[in-house]
């Protein structure tokens, strides 16, 4: 398995509790000679020392995953915790959890969970084997880094897999003048809070940027695992920039003709809403790519239980290959190439009108 993917997917994280990911990324980028800037909300912008001039792509991935935050001990072995992220409360009873306390890890098991009007968990009561200080992040206690039949099983891949892919693409372009930067955001799982902050203050991104959301998105019948990266034309809430999506598709088609093993799909992925929608709302041009994800948000389909998420490693490699190819070209979302094709066809056939 790719070393960056392995390392990132082993990190603890939860909405508002992304400190371990931030620290790892900053150290990694320093070792790779990449520059890192933070905004006031803790989002990271990663750039190479010799960027190409002109418009740039900004690859966007989020550093959090649905998880818990300890509130207080409520008696011996009984912890009250908040739950952040869209996971149905009906799936949580008996789910094993793991709290990353400073004095050492504390394991536990959820005994009860409350839900909001949509059925998503808001608070949980947890039986724990030790004392968990308030504010300690927690995750489901599931397998990390298991590979089987070309699949990677991990307690959190959405969106640590996207973070790893963006970083690997930047490493691949170490000696090139890249047309791309990477924006890593916080608290996406509770409503794109980091992305909204980045869009509102404009300290890390520019109005001339082309934002490309990278996700691990719930697999669909029209986007199957093992058939490559998905050029995502829309999500549950909106559709994305036509010109950028067309350019990405053209790049993917060209790559498929020359890179052995590369494959891609093109689909609307309605399993959730991604950050491309948020950037679109705030007036940025945005598109998206993703890879199909099994057990989205650790929920086993048609069963009220929690399990590891999983992706096809070949799909992840195709995602890296596509990002690397995209970063070598400046964004050109004006549909000029497509218009030229249409004009040529019109000139040939208008006499039959």
C-alpha cells in the first residue's frame, strides 16, 4: 500500500479535532520542501516553491471524519460525549470506540445515543475502561490498514484518502511548475465549516482559482468500485461547473489512452453533499472528483451496525494519476475547445437545415 495513504489513514481525527492530521501534514510538507500556510480557522494551504503563473487548481480535501468528543465523566466507567457527523444513532449502540487521551488511549463501547430530527447521532453515552478528559477526540475502534482482494479497510477513509491522494499528486510533481495547490479543510462533516471559512475570508484561496473537491463518496450503481476514479458532475445538493468538469473529463480521456491501468467513470454521486457545493454557493468555480466508498461513514448498508470503510486501491491510484495530470495544466473552464468542435460541425451541416 502507498506509504502516504497508510500513514494518513492511521491518524486520529474528528470534526473540530483534526490536530493530529494537521501536525503530520506540516511535518511531511516540510520534509518534502512544500510550503504550508494556515488561516485563522486552521485550514491548510499547501504549495510548491515554484508554482506556475496564472490561474491554478486548488485540490480540496477535508481532514475530519465523523467521530466523538468527550464532554464529562458521569460516574465510574460512564462517559457523556458529543457525536459530530452524519451517522444514524440507530447504528451506534454496542459500537466499539477509542478515545485518544494524552495519558494514553482509552477504549469503550457506546451504550446509548440520541438523535436529531433526521436520525443522526448528536450525543452518546459510552462505557469506558478509564477516565477520559473533556475535549478528548474519539473514533470507532475498527481495523486500520487491512488489505484484502485489492481493497483497503480502515476506520476512516472519508476523507483521509482524499488528503493522501492530494499530497501524493504534489509529491509526483516535485520537479515541475505545477498549476495547483492543496487546501485541507476542517469540520466538513458538520456542514463544511472549514470550507465556508476559507471561502468567506479569502486568505488562502483566490477568486481566479478553480476549486476541485476530492472525496471518498458512497458508492453507487452508476459508480462501482474497481472501475476507476469518478469525475463527479454533482452531489446530493447541486451540480458543478460545466467548463471545469468538461476539462477534467478531457484530461481523463487522454490519460486513459496512454497510461496502462488508468480508468475513470463519470457520474452524479447523490450519497452526500461535498465542498464543491459550498464553494459554488460562495461564488467560486468548483468541480469534483471522488472514488467510490464502501460502508460510507462506517454504516453497513441495510444493517444497523458499524464497520470499517473500504475503497478499491486501484481506484485510489487512478485518483492520484488524474490529479497529477490535472495539476500539469492550467484550468481553462471557458468551454472554448468544445465550442470549436460545435462550430466546425455546424459549418459542415448547416446547409441541410
